[in-house]
């Protein structure tokens, strides 16, 4: 009889559930084994006793066990480590923020901007390490194995947490920035009733009033004076609209663009998106964000 021991320091309930469910499945498939668990201080130990004398059966069992351990390492154990990394490196997040960051970090690690083949390769890499280890060892400590035997994967876990933190901070700063702009818009007296916005390129932006006439340059002179010549056109457009503070904005732009989403966030409910009209294809007097104010 061979006994394999799986140890863990902080055992999430899903580890126990997943392990027992898989081992129960093997028992129903005819593999002779029994399992038990023991708590020693802060450590949980799971014992898998293989009771078949056949080398072939034990090899099959070991591969099943390696597959189970790989799933545990790449799911609940990885999430546990992500939480530890976050608390160690970034102590200033509250529980709600930490939960959102861990969820995003897990997505970055396994799904975002990654092909299915890369995900399979990563799984196969971890499985190969686990299976090779079990050939010569019957005791495996989950957290220690991830930390010291899977160093490349562990680095990817750390990078995923850092990436999720950077994204969270940027999103938070963006929301605060939008709130500030909304405040400026709310306290500002509108200088124009209606403005239509057309963008043909980053250097060609058109502002038209409610009768389809070009907006007078002096209505946006302030924003031209305040902005640097090399400013991004998105910033210029947003600043121009805030300066004009129109009661109604009609965007002749793609509703899916990031710029439109920002304008909606700042000016809603004043914003309307055109879904196609003759104006979108006409040529109008150019208002250039790079031009010198008169």
C-alpha cells in the first residue's frame, strides 16, 4: 500500500471539497483507495492510501492525483497566494477593493490577452512538474510547491497581482477625474445651446451649432490659450466641450469609442449620439486644435 500526503497551510473549503470529490470519483471507477484528513495546528493534511498492488494502477492513480493537485494549485491555492501578495505589498486596500483586485488578477493570469494554447501550455507545465515530483515523493505541500518548485508560474502570479493593482488605481483615478469634470460642467453657465461634434481625424475636429453653422472661434478661445500645442486631441476635444458647456451635445462619432464613453460620463444626460445623418458626410469650416487663437 502506498500513501500520498497533501499538506496545506490555509485550507480554503473548496480545496477539501474538490479533493474529496475527485478521489470519490476514482473510488467509483474501481481504483482501490481510501482517504482521510488531519489538522495539526495551522496545517491540514490529506492522506490518500492507494491499496492496489499493481504498478500500472498506481501509475494511473498518480496521474489522476497529479491532475487533481494541478487544479488545486492553479485555482484556490493561486487565489490564496494572490491575496497574501496583495496584503504584503499593498496594505492600503480595504476588503472590498482587495476582492475586486484579486478577481481581476486571476483573470489576467488565466484569460485576458491570452490564447487557449498558452493556457493549456501553462497547465501542462504545472502538471508535468507535479507528476514528476510524485514519482519520487509521496508528501506534497501545496503552498511550498507553488512557491519553490513553480518559480516561473509564481512570478506570473505576482505580475498578475501588480497588473491588477495598477489597473485598479488607474480606474479609481479616472473615476475621480470624471467626477471633478462633472462638477465643473454643473457649476458652469452654458455658452451655447447645442453643439454638433464631428471628428474626421485627430487634426480635423468640427463644432457646429444648432443651425449647422460653425461655432465661433471666440467661444472656444479660452481652451486654445490654456492647452499646450502638443496636447492629445482627446484632451483638447473634452476641454473644448467643457469650456462651451453646451446644453445639448450631439456626437457624430462611433458610440463604441473610448472618447465617446468619456464624454458620456462627463456630460450625461446632455449627450446624444447620431446613428447616421447627411451632416456626417458634409464638409464644414475646420476648427483645428493646433491653430493659434486670434
